[in-house]
């Protein structure tokens, strides 16, 4: 997957957990909890689903990379490119 | 000390979902028990259970995305609580509403998280996949999963808790809520109980051989309270939720009132005098009934109807003798008595609340539902037979006693009076 494909797929994944559903307001700089209103309790579910969807592993220290859409897409892209 | 009234009810039962459907099912004597293939496949002795016919589609219309993070314990309670809330004339709050500081929730359960423990937590943990459990495993396995779920949906700010006293749980929740309002601690309490439909919840009872094993080919004949051929309980799941409210609060908002709770009491037989973890000390039951009457200021002769605990086990004749002793009324002179478990099985912790809803519906609509499958009445209590309706009866019952007993030798009784405008 190229980065754009990862971005599209990740936004789709996030939307299933976000109260903000309008794709047009979900940008690379959107914060999952503060901007997209993802329930903070469900944050870990997004990471688990990303692990399954992109065949990657997200360690405890990497979780901060998932706070912002663009950072998460970068992280997933790095891991899939280097896999 | 204010009076306590019931202003709303909701029910998810094996034979019906919702008040109107439940009233009709009771009146028609419709059984909600069915053959459960999974119980046969897993080599249970009993292959019959009562599973509420709550569809995913219907549940989703109540819970929306919350569906993903709930189990049947929570779903039954949430659907019954939302129905109860609306039935009491209150509108559903949006998810960002102000907190309702004047409403509490006491929603009991006994085996609350067993379904999630059995299907998810135990197998995943044993397979070394703890990190894959996800965010909702803990909220589905904790004892207070249902009260927490309901409180979050409705934005309740009063005490939110889960009581647990085995099969006495539902009636105990109502007794506890009654005292909270009587003592002017809160205006309203959503009170009741819930229990999952899960083989993991029922396995221990099957192993104990207290489940019915002789009617696997005749599911609707399996629950046989008061009969000579009663051979054990039939497990079931479900929930019943009641809105208990101070009379002042109900009147101030013009709420419709179904019934008044005149009194109630909970106790334990201390596992003495024949009592044990699974059997009741007769003195405990007698004292519980008598103290309920005392609180309610009701004479035994004023009771019109008893909704018994009556499980379809060897305990039924013992319960009847205790009730007779407590009321000092001989069997042929007892109030009307029936067993809702003959229709919906034994909902365990959920039984007391589902059966309280059944009790109040009978008071309000002036009928008694049939106690099924006791044509061969138990010979030890044969004098009682004329007091047990075997077909639906029209009966202007006004004051009812609900009894519930549970493992641990615990007892809870509630006395309801039909509301007649004063």
C-alpha cells in the first residue's frame, strides 16, 4: 500500500469509532480524541484494528504515534514499507 | 418519610419483550422456554432454557454503536431500562445532557460477566493473547457492567450500583431502592436486575443437578413448579427494571402511577436450622415475610395474591409451608398464588425483577396468569391446589406479596398495592 492508500484505509477505520463522521473534516492534523471525539477508552481498539488491518505491531511506546491521524499514517507507512 | 410508588416498568423476558407483549404473554400463559442445541452439544443434562427473543436489529435501535461493547447482561438491562424510562414519562437525554442528580440506579446481577469471561477473557488469556482483548473486556466482565451501562446512557447522577444476592437479587434491589426513597435520600431509583443467557452462567447449576433433565423433548413442559413431577429448574436470562419514585416527585410531574410499594424486607437464614449455601432456613423465610408485612402495615388476611419464588424444585412444598406459617393461613385459605417461572424459567438474579413486573401487571390489569404444568399437583400441598390458577383468571387483586430466595440462604420480599387514585 502506498501512503495515500494507508491514509484512506486508516481514516475509514477511525470513522467507525469517532463521533465526528464527516470525512471532509478529518485531516492529517486531526487529533483522534480531541478533534474527532473518539472515546478515549476505545483508543486501544483503534490500535488493535490497525494491527490486524495493516499486519503491523504497535508497542506500548508507539501508542503516542496514534494520537494524530497524520502521525499514525506515517507510523503505519514506515512499518509496512520496512516490513 | 415519603411514600414510594412505581411510575414505569420495562422487561426483557424469554416469552416477550416490552410491557404490552409481556402482559399478553402472561395472560395467554405463553411459555418462553425452548430447546437449546448448544446445551445438548456441550453435554448438559438440561437442554432447555429461556432466552429472550431480543434481535440484534432491535437492540441496535436502542443502543447504536454501544452494541459493540456490550454483552447480553448489559443489553437486556439497557433495553428494559430505556423502556422503563420512557414508560415513566421521561424523555431520552442526549449523550451530552446535564447529569440527572436525582435518579439512582440499583441494577443487580449474579453472573453478570460470565458470558464475556467464558467467550472472550478466559480463552484469549489462556492463549497468551491478553493484548488482543480490547478496551471493552473489563467493562463487560465487571459485576457492575449493567448499572454502569444504564447510568451512562441516561446520565444518572445518583448512586449507581449493582447488588448481588443470587436468585434473591432482583427483589433485593427493589427493597434497597424502596428504603433509599423512604429515607428521603433520592427522588427516583431505576431498580431491578439482569442476567445473561449463557451456557457459562448455567453450567454450574447443571453440574449441581438442580436443572430439569426429564423434559428435553418437551421444552414447554420442563418448568413444573408445584407439581409432583417437578424435577428441577429451567435456567433463563432477561431483565426487569422498575422506576421507583417518591409520591411527591411523581405527583409534581404528573406521572402515571401503577402501584405503591407498601413495604419490603431482606434477610438471611444464616445457613442454620436446615439452611445451607443452597437451602433456606425456614425461619428466615417466615421472618422475612412477617417483617415485610409489618413494614407495610398489612395484615396477612389482606393479601390477595402471592407471586412465589417457586422454582420447580424440591423446595416448592417447603416454600409453601413457610408462607402458610408466616401468614398463619391454612393452605386452602391462602391468597392466590402462581409461579411466573412456569412461563419464563428461572431468570436467576433477573427472576425477582421480571416477576415483580409480572406481579404489578396482574394488579393493574386485574388478572392472574396460569401457573403452568402443575396438573399433577404436589401431594404434600394438595390443599393449596384451588388457590393456584391453572388457566388465566380475571381477578381484582389489590395487594400482592412477591417472594424471592437465593443461594447463600438469602430472602427478599416486597409488598405491592395496586394504585387507586386517592
